[in-house]
C-alpha cells in the first residue's frame, strides 16, 4: 500500500508540479522570440532599425543603380545569383547599347518577370534584348518567393505569379517563425563579430557582382575548388534543388514565364535564354538520384514553352554545350567571369 501511495504521489507531482513551470517556460521563450524579432527586425517588417538587415536587398540596390544611370540599359541580364558574375561589357561586344546585370539572389520565375517590368515600366528602360538565365529551381512548385522580392514594394507590385500573403499578414505570421528568429540571431552574431575589411561581394556600376574574397583567394593561390565541391555537392540536391518535393515543374511558374515571353513579343524584346550551368561534379551526384528525373521533365516543359513562342532555349546546364571550363567555377553552380565569357560567346556569338 505504501508503495502504491508513493507512486500516486509521484504521478501527481509529475503532472501538476511540472506542468505549470513548463508552460511558463515555453511562454517565456515565445515572448523572447517576439521581442528579439521586433528589436532586430532582420527582414525590415517592423519599425526598428537598430541593426543592419539580414542581407542587403539586392533587388532594391540594383533598382536604385538603374535609376541613377544617365542612359538606361538597352539590354538586361536577368536570372538568379548564377548570372550575377556575367560581365555586361562582354555582352556589349555582341549587342548594341548599354547592358545592365540585374541578376538577383534566389530568383524564381516570377522574379524574372517582375525585374523586367520594374525597369521597363517604372524606369522607362528602352530594353531591346533580354539575356535570361533560367535555373531548374525556378520552376519548383513549392519554394516560396524570396523575402527580399516580397518586401521591396516597387518590386512586389509586379510579382503577378506570387501567392504570398499581404505584408501585414506576413509580418504578424513571422513574429514567431523559426526563419526570422534564426536571422535575428545571425544579425546579432555578425554585429558582435563585425571587423573592418572588404565585403565578400561588391557590385560594379553595371550591376555585375564581383566575388572579392574568392578572387583574392584565387590570386593568392589559396582557392580550393575541389574542397568546396566536396563540401557542397552532396548537400545541393536537398538544400537548393529540394528534390524531395520537386515532383513536377510548377504550372504557375511556367505560366509566369509564358507571360514574360508574351510581354517581350509585344514590346519587340529579343530573348536570349539558356539553362544555367551546373558543375560536372554536381551532375555526377545528381545522376545517381532517382528524384533527379524531374529535371528532364523541367527541360521538356521549358522547351515546349519556348517553341510555342518561336524561340530557342539553349541548354547550357552541361558545360560541354558552350565549351566551359570545370576549373572556372566558384562552387557547384556559380561560375567565374571567364566561364561567363565563354557562355556568352556561344549564346550571342554563335561559336564555341
């Protein structure tokens, strides 16, 4: 009997004595997360500006650069970070007028179209040529539009294919989001460790991204591409391609590309489009994955779309198609400018 009484008392002790402290502790964590996100405000959703944002909004930064140009660009380079190192000066060897690189981080299909409309309709850019680098990921059915595209209002206005909630609704929903809390902590960490020195990435006046730290490492003989590939190639299918949920090319995003091509046709804008390159080592990893069978499906859907518009989509996803050099990469998907020059020669010059 004594043992049974002890067990009953222990059960009551576990259920009643600890439930309240656990609830209070959990509530305190939530309150701290809300306070942290309001104070740091990493995505600029709230009123605080005590810290730098999580990242510089490159869409906004490049928009302001175009606003300041005496002569607006006749040619635009549009795509994700994979096109950002493409030199506009090299494009101007093949196409007339000024060229500007409006490559953006994590650009999906809707960002391609929004960027073009922003510069043509808001800035009056007399665009006659569009160089469009398309990633496989740009047609993923489940990946969200990047936050910097949604939170920069001039850009957001043209996100016709975006189904994200309103800014006010998202601000409320994100108060307790893990993503924003992690970014708040990252901002605090960077603020504590801030040191003088050159940034890892700089933008030239024509929009081209200059990989400062990596170029310095290359010049000093410290750049180890194979080590980078070994660390990143295995992670890429899940981290960037999100193959586990990449079941088919997104009909919504295909429709957005369709609208972009119609828009260009109506305004006599010539489209020079290609699938962006992937390092051969990364292809070796992808070829062994059953889920990667979606990539040929994406390629077929894109080819059919471009053919309906009487256009060709160049498949440069394998570097052999344009005479690329596997050593002229920064990592598994980002090419050095010298490889971009080779790609442009094949895309615009009609030769290898």
